């Protein structure tokens, strides 16, 4: 074991401080190497390095540490540090922030293109104001539930903000049982608008909600049986 209990616990605390769930990580602690793996496949490794005697005589520590990290779809980095505490304080948080910025985060330019194409398809369509079938109502409820999950994972919102978002999305799901397609789409657009006006969400959060809903439910307004594959 390379780390003592205090150092292992400190690593656990750093993960929590960066608002991650430690259950999403694995720790492998060998004789001279530590590997922390996130469930995305992103890894952080650090190992001991014994200095040459001449460098020790020059004043350097006998043992230093080399580290390297990689993030799926993100950046990689490598370097050295004089202590495990220094790694936990500075470099582990850098790695975790890179995970937050990239893992599971959509490509915003691709999403913008998809959103424009989705809206264009809807605008060209003549889907009328027919009621949703029970199966379609269930699809709407499932898509809105998935959006709630995405918002929790990707945005740092307060409990009050999340409660308000969930309340309005539940309202939209319930409205699909009594409203026609055109009316429901207008209602949903109005819900997103009022969330912005009330200061509940910022425009980027509102755009994510609207884009995810449109891309996930577009088939309900174009006559398809499932969301079409929109080529970018």
C-alpha cells in the first residue's frame, strides 16, 4: 500500500468536495502506484520516483511523485509533485473538473445543428392538433423524466430550482393527456419561457431542456414511430 489511511480518506473527501459520488470511482493502491478510475474510463495515476543521489545531495527529496491523468473525450496531463498531499490538493481536482466539463456533456455545436433541423422539420410539418395516444403520452413522460436526470447531472442548481423545474415538467407531462399536439407544443414552449422569466433557470439550461425535448419527441409531430436519425 502506497497511501496511508489519512491520505486515502483525503482522496475520498476531495472527490466529495468536487460534487462527485465516490461510488463512481475505483481506487487501486499498489506498492508504489495509485490508480483512481472514474466509471467513464477516465483515470488518474501517480507513482513514487526515487531521485538520483546527486540530486538528493543537491537538496531534493529522496522520493517524489509522478502523475498523469486522462479524461474520456477530454485532455490528458502529466507532471511531477513533491508530495501526495500536493497531488490531492491541486491535480486531482484538475482531473475531476475536466471530467465534469467533458464526460457526458453534449457537443454544443452538434446540438445546435440538430435543434435547428428538428425545428425546421416541425415547422414544415402539418401535424394538426390531434390528441396524443396513451403510448405517446408515456413517451412524453419518459422523455421529460430523462431531462430531469440530465439537468441534475449537468448543472449546479439548488434544490429549489430543481423542484420548480420538476414541477413544471410534470405539469407538461400531465397536460399531454388532455391537449392536442399543437396546443401542447405551445404550452411546453411557454413553460420554458416562464422558467427563464421567473429566474428559475438561465437561458443555457432552458435551451438544454427545450432541445432535449424536441430531439426526443420530434417523431410525435412528424408522423414517425420513433425519433428520426438527424444527420449532421
